C-alpha cells in the first residue's frame, strides 16, 4: 500500500481541515480525537507521510523518530495524567486502522477497561 496524501490526517497537517490542537513542533502534531473514547483521547501524528508503525520506523530518519516520541512525551507531561494512560497504534486491516497515516492514540482520564492484552 502506498501513502495516500488525501487521508484526513494529511489534510489536517496541510491546514485544510481544522483540528483541536494540543501542541506541535517540526516532528509531530497532537490534537484531540474528534470522537473521544475516554475523557482524554489525543492523537499524536508524525509530520512526515508514513502509513503505519512499521512504515514510520522503517523509513523515517532517526531524528524524526526521536522527535516524534519526544513530542509524545511532551504531550504526556502537558496533560498531567499521572494516574496512568494507554497508548494504542492500530496498524493495517487486522489492527483496525482507519486513517492511513501513522498515529498513536493516547487515552486517559478514567480507569480503562482491559483490552485484548
Ligand atoms: P484509527 O482507527 O486507529 O485509524 O483511528 C482514527 C481516529 O481518528 C479515530 O479515533 C477517529 O475518531 C479519529 N478521527 C477521524 N477523523 C478525525 C478528525 N477530523 N479529527 C480528529 N480525529 C479524527
């Protein structure tokens, strides 16, 4: 599968669609999920055109990868979710990914039900 530059997160990155931004830098953008599944439901996405977790870790530069995960940490710190949180990166069809631009869900704000693992 090749990267579709018309996916909704690519359009958010280009400013064509609005988002409820939390923070960003040159490597990442963090914004509230439009259909939150928990009191805190944030999406963190890399700025570059990567399909999923494998594609990002395979093709992105070390600088981009470190920048992205440092950004994710900055979001965790900013949201003050010291009671805990869950990170999810759905990838591909079996992983239940709907938007084909790599993203990490950050869920928090209540005791989350036990997932499959
Ligand atoms: P996934 O199923 O892992 O691909 O997750 C995609 C997520 O994007 C879902 O949780 C959606 O609620 C969320 N989403 C879809 N469109 C938007 C949008 N325009 N702004 C914010 N979140 C969105």
